């Protein structure tokens, strides 16, 4: 489980964001929790199967790196593009709810660090689990 610490931190951040936003209905929050729990289970079990299949084989064959990298790339899409949709929904709702132009400007400015963190998540996830030497 130590291998998946980055994944659990990422999931904790997603759950905190989803649960802390008041205008997201509870049914949607539950759907987000179920979605990320299911894809996490699928990701972990499949990654473990890939790792076990090539365990104790040295040097590690190219087939392992191909399968592992392809699997992580696929799961990056499931994790992070859905997270981007959640972030965009939150920012659109937030932008439309504020009235002053100054507040709208601050909302837009605050999107920049959020986007940077999103891109950092993509890099960390891909590098931690799908890196190919």
C-alpha cells in the first residue's frame, strides 16, 4: 500500500473538494465518491497484477514497461479528466455566482494556480506509476 500514497493523497484532495462545495448536491457527491473508489480499486488491482506477472525478472523486460505505462496512461485519463470536469464546474458556478467585476477577476486569477496544481497532479501520477526508464 505504500506504493499508492500519492494516489490516496490525490483521492483525499478530490473528496475534500467535492464534499466541501455546498452547491454540489449530495447525490453528485456520492457519485463522485463511488466513481473514484471504483476506478481506484480497478487501478490498484490491475497494476498489482501487472507487477506480479513480471516480479523477480531481471532485467525488467520491455513488455512490462509497455503494459504498465499504457495502463497508467489510461487511468490518468479516468482520474484527471473527470477531476478537470469537477474543477471547471466549480469555477463556472463560482464565477456566475459572484456579482462584481473585481470578484469575477479574482475567480479567474484563482483558476491559474488550480490549473497548475491539476497539471502537477498529471505529472506526479504519470511519473509515479507509469515512468519508463
